[in-house]
């Protein structure tokens, strides 16, 4: 929790209302300057049966999101771990459905669909992998291509995967810390997909870490990308060479969802060796290929026109 007092009340209420009873809840206050912790305590008063299973811990100084996740992991005792960010919220049957799926299929990792939530409406984000029997390597390929997101917050993961393989979130490198899910997938044997949207990723928090952009944040992304690629290379050798080029393209793609020419130029500066793989990634649709090729040819006026026409006008009117 960091600067989420406008959102954490709903988040906590949805968590305490979960239909799954055997859950421990760990709230990590990352030295937030607001009333986030007190709001959680107030909501908890309405759920007295949950009190023995709730911990609220506070960092004495702001350490960042990866450190907060690691603090939670160090305190957790459950068989599975689920992360929920303090400005988002979860359907009340989400944990039970994910848990049941994990038990039925003896899965190490279960992921589901999610909602991109705006003020007045939501967009359903499907994660359908198109594969029935998934293992960790197949999931990694889907993540690298962009077909399945490596977001941390729509996945139920066996705690032993963290412990047995010493996998933690990258302290001090918050942008792109979700890439830790790729490492977890690398040590996962059985993966299951639940075709239901259970998580609401809220787009209203202007203080959200992912909405901030600075040279420091870009350095953090590069660090996490390079660490992830190095890990995959060491573990799988040449098996994922093409997939890793898809990953680089997906990492820099957000630079083109902008009206800023500086951002377009950054796209050209980052991982230029991956540009020749634009047509090879089966997860890219026509529009995604179009703006990348326009950027590669430095036809920035086309990208800016796409941004205002599609992102600002079409999506801006539908999702707000």
C-alpha cells in the first residue's frame, strides 16, 4: 500500500468478502504518507472472523513495490500466493475459483482473465492461451509473444516455487517487476487457465507507480528486461531466441502509444535488433504491426495520427 487511501477500502472489503475461508491476508504499508492502513483496519471491523488471519505490516521507509511483495512473501504461510495491489479489487469468489482450479488440475500456477477498469465502464481482457495442456515453457512463450500477460496480479502460484528456487522480486527495480512471473513459469510443471475475469485493474489512480515515467523508471525496465533475458538464456539455451526478440518488441511497444515524438525515438533506440521480427510474431495484429513499421521508418506523423484517432477518440470515448 502506497498512496492508495482512495481505493484500498474497496480492495480490502472485496478481499475480506472472499468466499474462500482459509486465507491469510498480508497488507504491506510501504511507509505510505496517507491513511491507507487505518482504512484497512476500519473495514476489518466489519469482518471479525477474519481478524486472526490478517497482518498489517509497515516499512519504516519507502522501499518500493518489489520490496513490499518480498515482505509479504517472507511472512506468508499458505500453500499458494496471490498478489492484489491496493488500488485494484477482486471478485469475491476469485480466490475460491482459482484455488479449486489448482486443486482439480494439480496445477502449480493458475491464471485468469481480468478487467481494465475505468470510471464508467470496463474492458474485458482475455488471456486465452489457445492451448489445453500448458506447461511452464509454453506459458513463457505465450508471455514473451504478448498473447498472455506476465502481470503478477491475475495468477495464483504455489509458494514452494518461490522458496525452492529462491525467486524474489527485484528490490529497487519496480518498473517491470512483474517479469518475476516469467521466472516462476520457468520452474512450473503444470499450468491451468481459468477463462473468467476475476481481477479489476483500476485505471483511476494518478499516483500509481506504473503511471510514472522518468529516466530512472526506464533504467529499471531495462534492468528487469536484461535480467529476465539472461535468466532465460542460462536456463533454456537457444530454445527461446526468437521468442526473446518478440519480448523486446513488446517491451518497447508502449512507447508508441503516445503523442510524444521523444517516445517514438526511444522506441527506435531500444533493441533495434528485434525490429526484423515484427512480422514473425503471431500475436501482433495488423494495427500493432502498422505502428511499429511506421516507427521503424520514422514516419512519426502516422503514429501520432493513430494515437489521436484510435487511442484518444475511439478508445477514449468507449472506455472512460
